[in-house]
C-alpha cells in the first residue's frame, strides 16, 4: 500500500521529467514521417494523381502530429504541423509544377522532423 501511494504521488513529477509515456505510438509516428518523405520524393505523374497523393500525405502528417502530441513531443509536433500546413494546398493545386514544389517543401520539412527525432528524440 505504501509503494502505491509513493507511485501515485510521484507519477506527475516523473511524467514532467520527460519519461516515456506507457504507449504512445512514437514508432508509428516516425514510420508515417518516413512514408510521407518517400511519397513526397516521387515524381508527380499527373494532376489528379498528385492531388490524391497530397490528400494521403495530409492524412499521414495529421496522424503523425496527433501521435507526437500524445507522446508529449512538442518540437516534433511543431515540425510535423509545419509540413502539414505546406501539404494542405496539394489537394487543390492546378498544375504539376506547383504540386512538385509543394511536395518538395513537404519532403524538406519532413526531413527536418526526422532529423529532430534522431538528434533529440521526444523532447
């Protein structure tokens, strides 16, 4: 009983120290970033295909940001949301050239998020 009381009283302090949450899906978030980077690097074959890819990338980035939020990774959330904001225009772009630019920016911002995860982990 005493150990349980100690655990209950120290749990908020331990969580504030940045200890990992029981299960937050951090690996799934990183896998989503890798998939987005792969998709963004592919050439755009046509407007309709590019728009569809943009929607898929947008969903993946949104899911990754939600995952990193649940994990308590504010910097990764910030970087992932930046990539998501850039990707928001992809489903409505009217030219292949502009879609290519959007995907280039998404790839760059996704790479920044991946580098942050490698450098600092979940901070």
